[in-house]
């Protein structure tokens, strides 16, 4: 029983991380129709910047939690404004190639600057502690991840469904050209959303650092799962990303417990099943 | 008010508009006619900046529109109602209307459009204000697309085939709505395949063929130009 609970909590923590990574990815895709291959590379940048800030400069994890998203926001804004926007008129394949190349460049830069080996990021104090839940001792940090995901998801939902900006964002997901002709500065919205997506992935990277190891292959590792999340949840749907993150997170976790050899296969089986039954994903709009 | 001169537009390499020129005066309701695929929609898109003209000029109240982003053109007082009723499907009717509002724009004259006014004039939309746009009937969607654009209080609206695919009774409603809109002081440039509908509501007509204007005239002139109608319109 307590083993079950531990794996359930592990699943929640990984679901939280997955959500933080895929929320930005799905939002950018929903709006700009660009599958951003560089998204996970930005997540990795978040983790590496965090390493430098925490382990080499300040020793403060909180510091990197606040600074890294800002750095990534700026990087995202620059990438959108000066690269993606110029390529946009040539079509989606070119946009895809651009983000692909960007992911490659970032990975090589990371190897060159930080080295091609794993780095450890340590958290101290409160986050390094444990909590007791129904009689089991559980690491505080994993709970913290899940709480962060809930907070981010909550704020995003509030903005999307309770503000004028949210109406504009959802309209742009539906039909960005129409939104533009109604007087909304859609290019600016795109830049903001792309930058926000990058910031969110940077935030996720900071959070992933102490949990998983920080190494140049970490982008690849999460990218696959994040893709599965947005396919299963439905491209562009925040609610879908939440539900699919939970499903994939738990599936991964219990897969390891129950079918150790099949845990990855389970995820792809699920994706295949969803694609067969509802190709647009759980929360996707039929079109 | 609107002066389109020698506009050339392309989709990729295909040359669609070959020097389109037309003019609208304040308060007119003008109809653009022509067979399928001659470039009527492309003309409206070129005015609105959705398609960027490669050459020519589009002037609106003295300002050049060519090369501007659609949102800037919209903020100058143009409204665009595209074909295929592009409502925001996952937004409610109410949210669709809110999307039409442009901050700080007043109507040319008279009472500005507001959500309340829309609901007063079209009670059917108020009944369905919390429904998702995608769940409306074709006629309701068409009304919503038009009034959503009106919410921005445009001085000129470009309307692309508003009656396409609607039942005859609803066609009448939509046309009446456009007449109301025009009476409120908004200038209208409309693309319409339905000749019988067009002839009833418009003051002047342009006919397009192969990416250029081939006829321009008022109702009497169009009725008299039998040859033109035979050659360029479905009869
Ligand atoms: N996005 C596009 N890409 C490539 N070609 C296009 C595109 N949109 C339209 N065309 C082509 O441009 C030509 C003019 O199209 P347009 O939509 O302006 O015609 P139309 O007069 O509005 O016709 P309809 O009455 O069918 O709406 C057509 O030959 C069409 O196939
Ligand atoms: Mg058309």
C-alpha cells in the first residue's frame, strides 16, 4: 500500500514537470502552428543557467528560479522576432527546420560551455527536507514540483478564461488571421506567447535540475514525453495538457513498478490508442 | 473614401489580381460581382492586408494601406467579414462580440455599436450568448461574423459572400441587416454571387473577370448591359 502511494506521488511529480514543459509547447503550437523543437533545448538551457547561478555564483536556488525564466523570456522574444517571424512567410516546414536547427545549436553550445557530462544541482534547506504523508516519508522537493505545476496551471487558466487577454489568446488559437483583422496586434501576441513558452520551459528546466540530472541529452529525453502529452491532450489545449500530463506521469511511474521492461512502450501504446479513437486528442477540437 | 488603384496580388507564384481598380464614396453600398475564382475574395483580402499586394495602391481616407498589417488597417476604421463565417468556434457568442471591440474607436456618426445594442437588435444572439460559437446555426454564425466586425465601429466594411449557403429566409434577414448597417452610416463593399440579392440592395456594381474589373455602373446601367451580364455572370 505504501509502495503504491510512493509511486503515485512520483507520478504526480513527473506529471507536474511534464505539464510545465508541455504547457508552453502546446500553447505555441495551438497559436502559431509551429511545433517548436527548440522548446526542450530551452528547458535544458534553464537547467544549465540554473547550475551556473546556483552552484557557481549565488548558491541560491530561489534566485535561479526567478532569474532563469526572465533570461529565457528574452531569448524566446528575440528568437521569435528576429528568426521565426522572418521565416514565417515561407511556410511551416521552414519554421520547423529553423526550430530544429536551433535545438541543435543550443545543444552543441551547452556541450561546449558546460561539458558533455552530467552536472548536479543541489537544493538546500526547506526544499531538501522531507514530509510525512500517510505515514510515509516523502521528499519535499517532489511535492514542491507538483505545487509549482498547480500554481502555473491555475494562473494560466485564470488568464485564459477570466481576462480580456485570455479571450484574445483563445481567439488567436482558433483563427489568428481573423484576430488580426479585428485590430489585434497578432505579431506582438505571437512574440509574447513564444517568449512566455520559452520562459515556462526555462522554469521547468530549473525545477528539473535537482530532480533529474543536468546533461546535454536531457532535452531529448523530455521532448518525447512532452510531444506525447500534447498529442494525447490535443494540440493547443491547456486542459488537455493537464490531463495528459497526469496520465503520462502516472503511467510512466506505475509502468516502472508493474512492467519494468514495458514502461516506455505503455506510453506509446496509449498515444496510438488515443490517435485511433480520437485523432484530435482528448481535448482537441474536431476540425 | 476608398481608392484602389492598379493592385496586383499573388499567391506564391500565381498571379491572381492583374491591376484591380475601384472606388467607394462615403455611405455607398457597392457590390463586387463575378464568376467563381476570378479574384473577388482576393480583392477584399488585398484591401485588408491579409494578402499583401505586390504592386498598386489602396488609399483609405487619404492614407495608404498597402504594406500595412491587417490590425493596423482595422484600427484605421476598416472592418472585414470574410467568407466561410470565420467565427471563433471555441469562444462563446458573447466573447466573439468582445473580440470585435477596438479600444478607442468611435463610429463615424450616431450611436456607437455596443454589446447591448447588438443584443437589442438581434435578440437571437442574446438568447445564445453563452453558447460556443461553433454550436450556432449557419445563419446565426453569419450574423455573428457581421456584428462582431461592427463592434469595432468601422467606417467601411468589406463583406465576402454573406448569403452563401444560407436558406432563402435567412438570406433575407442577412440582407436586411446589411441595409440597416448601411443606414447607420457605414460604407459597404460586398462580394455577392447571388445576383438577385445584389441587385436589390446595392447602389453600384463592379464586375470582375480574370483578376481585373471589366464593368462598373449603377443598377440601370447593369440591367441595360445585357452582353456584360451574359459574358461575366452566371445567368
Ligand atoms: N490561399 C490560396 N492559395 C493559392 N491560390 C489561391 C488561394 N486562395 C485563392 N486562390 C486562387 O486564387 C484565385 C482567386 O480566388 P478568389 O478566392 O479571390 O476567387 P473568388 O472570386 O472569391 O471566387 P469564389 O466566388 O469561388 O469565392 C482562384 O483561382 C483560387 O484558386
Ligand atoms: Mg471568394
